[in-house]
C-alpha cells in the first residue's frame, strides 16, 4: 500500500477521559493533513463538538475491572476495522501500557503519547512503589510493540530513554498545545494579588501544598482561590479543602466549566501550580494565553515552559519558598507583569495549537512512511 493511500485512511485516537474545548487532540483532528479521518474512542462526546467522529468503547480513568472488558471491546473493534485504520494512537498510562499489545493482536500499527509518569512514579505510597517494576516491564513491552513513543516534555523523554536504552530510536518529543484566545484582562497593579490553582483534588496535584502556602502567606493583600472536581478515594482531602474554605484560607470554587475556568485564569495574577508530576499540564498553557504569571514546582514539564524572566520555579514541596515568592510578587508588580507577559509570548509561540499540529504531523509522516515500506 502506498504512502498516499495510507494517508487517506483513518487514525483512531484512544483516550480514557473526556476532552475539553481547545484540547490539542481536537485541534489536530480539525487541521491535520496527514489523515482524511480521525476517529476518537472516548467515554463521551465532547460538548459542542459536532464534527467529531466518535466511538464509545468504555475506557475510564484508572485501572478497574471494567478496563479489561474495554480492552476486549477495543480488540474486537480493531479487528473489524483493521483494513480501514492506518494507525491507533493511545494516550494515558493504562492505555499506553496495554493498548499497543492489543493493537498488535488486531494487526493495526500503533503509537503512544506518554502524558506523564503519574502516581506510580511520583507517589511514595507503598502500593505504587510495588507497582513500578510491573509498569516498567509493560512500558518496555509496549514500547517495543508501538511504532513510536511520544513525550510531552524533554525531561520525561530523557528519563524513559535512560530506563529503556533499547527503545531510544522510537522515542520522540511531541510537546503539547492548546487552542485558546490570547488575552490580558487583569490589571497587574490590582490589590489583592489573586493566586489560583486549577486541578482535580488529588494528593499528587499538590492540593495540600497549595493550602499550606495559603496558610503560610496569610496576608490580606493576597487572595487564594482553588478550582477543581473532587476525586474518588480522596474524600479526606476534599474535607481539608472545605475546612480551608470555611476558615478563609483559600476559596474553593468546585468544578468549573471550561469557560469559567478560563475566566478564573484571566482574572488571576498568579497560577500557583503545585502538582508533583505532569506531562504538560493544560492549565499551565492556558495560564500563558490568559496572561497569568506561573509560580510552579520545578518538575520536568514546568521546566520546559518556565524559564528566566518568564515565570518562577521553586523546589518541589518548598512551601516557604513559594510563600516568599508570592510576597515578592505582591510587592513588585512590575516583576509580576514582566514575567506574565514574557511567559505569554513564549507559550503562544511554543505551545499554540498550530505549532503542536505541525510537530505531530511531522511525526505521523515518519511513522506512515515507515509503514508504507514494510
């Protein structure tokens, strides 16, 4: 089959959670020239996305008993449509570990995007540490089976290559992107300094750290706001968030629609992003488009986006450093404005949807060209 014929076939993108408006995968589906049709296997159709081709196979977040039934349904789907599919693209930890093996059984080539190493690698909890050898073994088997392994930040790419040297040639940086309006609505001189965090209420997202920084800062001219949905199994954390809200330490806004979350960022001065591990957090990029200055933990993903003069980094877990940096920004609004504007320029250029689409299309070209030679 020729490369041109391959390009006109379908690519199936498999994700285990819904996609918000402006998601980089939706942007790619709208504008790519490498596939005539991109079909998404999602838990549900994204709101207001009428053009999306969608199949519901039943994947959800986390590893559950239902995951194995969904993998079987995926195998059946792939075998039924293997002559029409040029490629399957898997996202999320469980799918990147198991999807390529299922795809190989169906006779369809696959690629994976690792969107971060997740709790198994970032948590000190005993059960996650016990899972690491199994995850490493599956990651190696999956990487050998997949045509390419893509990463959203350079640090994760380097880590994976060091763990799996036999797979070095298959590993590539793809980055991330967001389709969002570029705005500067806030005044950097306004008081109070508004500090926000937007994340699911999970321990790995650094919610306790955010609350600790808010309690440590404890100034009337600095306001803290937190938005994000509760997480199953993290009820104690939700209670701590509610207690902090009741005590006036940090306002909890609950889960917000995408449009309201954007407005929250556009009205904020600082995104205090205390997550312990990410591939490339969407909210970090949205903050750039919104003109919000990032203050974040120095993890691999954040180091890809934040540099000298365009945002600020502190060591993971350093509550005192984060609080002192916020006090410095509250006192020096010119420093705040310069970092916010420089960060915005960088993010729009390096992580805009068009930039991401071009990077992914280039990688798809490589894979499709290799397939045509097989």
